[in-house]
C-alpha cells in the first residue's frame, strides 16, 4: 500500500496553538500549481483559513511558480478554496464563531491517488506561559530518554 507523501509541514502550528480537531480537505488548484507542489515548492508557515459565506478559503499559502508554466502560472499567494463537505463546513462555522478559535493548516500531502490534500485544524492560541510549559516538558522527556539510554550501555 502506498503511503501519503508529505509536501509541507507546519511545525510552528503545534507550538503556537492547542489543536482541538483536525480535518482533511482537498484544494482547488491549477495545473501549474500542482506541478510545482509535487516538486516541493510550497510554504504554509504563514497561512490560515477563513470561512467566507459557505466556503473555506486558505490565505497565505505560497506556491512558487512552475518553471515551465509560462503564461499559465498564477499569483503564488492567491487565496485557494478548500473542498469540504457541507456538514464539515457547518461544524467549522460553529467552531470559529467561538472566541479564540481559528483554522490553521498543519500539513500538505499527496494521498494514495496522487491528489493534493491539506490537514486543517481548529486551534486555540497558546499563551506565552503555555509555550514555556511545553518546552520544559520536552526538555525533561529528552533528559529522561538520555538517562535511560546511558544506563542501558553500562
């Protein structure tokens, strides 16, 4: 069975937000955009999603122009429509109307059929002290791993 190929990962999202729920969505792309994405020429670090009417739109995702695309290339930062079911969009509308919740992309990948998909998360922003707590936990886990590793070699 073929695994999904991750094209872009947003590591900062898990650092800056508490992830409440994750959704998989398709994207409305042009031919040159998908060719450029397959070469790994995209960035989702500064991107976010908004609900406009009954559609979810992704802003800030940068897809570099395809080298052989000439006149068919589009604006690298253009807003892109995300393809979700109506029930999922209704749920997302309910989540985003709550205070402090936002839609953040986690990663972009190609599924088994070769289609570009994006994972978007309903997320709540972390405060500075939450980020410090996470860093402290990771450091203590890392130290414990190193201690157990060093004891196993003795």
